[in-house]
C-alpha cells in the first residue's frame, strides 16, 4: 500500500451542508476582524467594535462544529468589549 493510498484512507470524504459552508465563510470573516482588532485598539472605539463584530461572526461556525469552549471564549470577548465600550 502506497503512502498516498494510506493517507487517503485516513480522511473521510463528505459534502458540507449549506449551513456549514455559510458558517465557515462567515467565520473566516470574523477571524479577519479578530486578527486586525489589536492593531486598531489605539484608534479609539473602532478596535473594540471590530472585536465585537469578529466575536459575533465567529459564533455560528464554532456552534455548528460543537466547539463549546470556543463559543464561550467568543461570548466572553463580545461581552467584555461591550462593557469596555459602555464604560468608555
């Protein structure tokens, strides 16, 4: 058995549902918002706003994948930065 056939046997081939595809695309956009947010924090409230948007956009992806720890982390980010904006 060649290496290629062995590696192929380790992967389960399946089609993604429309909700999975949509949540993944939204999740990628949320990841981009989260990645740029630390660099925008020095420019006023825009950094905190992008953190909130990024956290909200990531929740559907991790919810569908049942990664409950990441759902909790993203909710924590959203709530924390909402409190930050409220007190600012």
